[in-house]
C-alpha cells in the first residue's frame, strides 16, 4: 500500500511539474526556434483527423451537394470550420488530459447499456462507411486501369489490414501524414475547371437556407460527414497513442497536460480543420461548376462523378479527382476501423492500441479485421456506393449531436478532466454546434 501511495504521489508531482513548466501564455515565453520545433514535433493527430474527414464518404456527399444544388451550400464550409475545430479540440483535450479515449471517459459517467448502444451504432455506421469507401476507391482505380473493380476491393482491404496490424502506431501516423497531400487534387481541379468567382464569393458569404426535405437532408449529411462520430473517438485515442509513443505507458503518467502541449495541439487541430473544410469547399465548387451547370445531378458512383467531369473539365481534372478518391480512402479506412475498435476496447476492457502486437491485443485487432472484412462482403452484395456513403453521412449527422452532449458533460467535469476542463468559449461553441445539428436533423423530418 505504501508503495502504491508513493507511486500515486510521484505521478501527481510529475503532472504538477509538467503543468507548471510552461505558463498559459506559452507562445509569448518560448523562443521562436524552440516553438517552431515543438510545433513540428506535435503536428500529426489534428492534421490526420482533418484529412481523414475528407474520406470518400465526404467526397460523395460534397459531390452530391454540388451536383444537385450548385454553389448554394458553399457557405457551409465557413460554418463547419470553427464547429469542427472546436469539437476536435475538445476531444483532443479529453484524450490528452485524462490519458484515455472517449469511451473510457464515458464509461465513468454513463450507464453501460447507453455506452454499448453508442459504440454499436458507431461500428455499424463505420462498417457501412468502410464498404462504401472501398467501393469508391475500387471504382476510381478501375477507371484509371480498366481492371475489374472487385479485385481492387480485395487488394485494398488486404493491404490496409496488413499495414494496420503489422506497422507500429508511429509508422502508421507518418504514412497518414504524407497521404494528406493527395487532397490538394481538389483545389487544383477547381482552378483547372474555372469558375465565376464573383458568384462563388456571394454564395460563400451569404447563406442560402434549405427549402425542401431533400435540401435539409443534404445539409444534415454535410454536417454528419464533417463533424463525424468516428473522428471524435479517433482524435482522443490518437492523443493517448502519442503519449504512449513518448514513453508514458501508464494511465497515471498520461494524466494532465501542460499549457504548451494543449496550445500546440489546438494549432494542429485548427490547421487540420481548416484544411479539411477548404477541400470540402473546392469539391462542392468543382461539381457545381461542371455537373450542376450541365444538369448532371444524379450521381450513382464515384466513378460516374469522375467520368462526368472528363468532358466538362478535361482529362487532367478528372484524373486528379479520381486519384484523390483513392488516396483519401487509404487515409480514412484505418481511421474508421480503428475508431470503432478503440471504442469497443475501452468499453469492454480489452487490451488495445496500434503500438501493440496482434497477440497482445487480439480482440482489438480482430474487430478491425472483422469490420474491414464485413465492408468487403457488403461490396459483393451490390450496394450502391454513393448512396451508401451519402446515407451513412446522414446517419452520422443524426447520431453526432447525441454524442456531443456526452462529450460536453465529460469536458466540463473537473474531476475527470484533472482540474483542466474545457474553456468556456470552447464549450459554448460545441454547445451551439450540438444545437445546430439537432435542429437540422429535426428539420429534415419536419419540413
């Protein structure tokens, strides 16, 4: 007992020293060279999460919005940037300060049955999303190569599964950081196609509210694919993995965070959210000024969206669009499968983490492999990829505000948050986001 008490006191003293080492105004106290080095070392989780947000599901949803409604919903990119940033900053703070992921914190505040309902819904939505992402990637690869898309579904699933199981977390994170670059395909495509920038500016700055049930459903889908439940779990779990990689293996050592750590992570998340919403903006714009302008509004597959661009925007633009779909699929599928596995592992007490070997975390990796295999199976029963992606985004949009309520409760709990709860401004922005998502979901059924 004395040994345990000494260890607890030592961990407390270490956390206290970590917090006091850097004052709140860390930006003004650090030398510029040291601050830049610290920022470069910390960049990763926020950038990866932001890029994974523009997965094939997001691409499909934004393409449908642009094809059906033109530039009417460009303003949503300005709205969702601060919303997404605030939510992901809150999730990052929870993971970094408590030393465990969202599900681990939910388990301490909510009934087990409610938490199981959340994680099962997350698993189902993520598995459908994996299936649709694989189908979208395979369609795009088939268009470029001419080979049967089913072979690509199997090949992509096997490669992603192998990499997730065999590589260590830091290796996976480094690969995912480089995959972020493929998203530049979408802004480039928009500039290649050309646009009426005066009209674009008006539709970006002057909101045009939805008028029909279909338009409200599209808005819910945009919110659901941008502020998506799987990203909440992934962000907080990545923070834990980062601390484990830095040698903080025990929960006691991971608890608490310095102002420098939290500040640098906020910058990381803010940049990732900006990048994500910039890509969203250009996907809507590209499809609006090509497909919608030429009355092509019914998109059934990712391949069809890319092929429709070719005669209107040229082969180069269509190829960039297609390569982007494949690249972000490699970024998003490990995130989808991993977020559900983390949620289940913390809920049911499994050993977990991408830094562990397969034999050390069999159930954790097993769920990743099963959900990926289920995604492959769904592809072979003939689901419509774009419709599946779109409706998965709608489901996420309806589920997300309920999860946000739980996140707000945890973020405000001083005991769980080790005396470092979310800031009042951050809490208010996430609360407004929650209300807005509830309102859009209700309007989808009422209007």
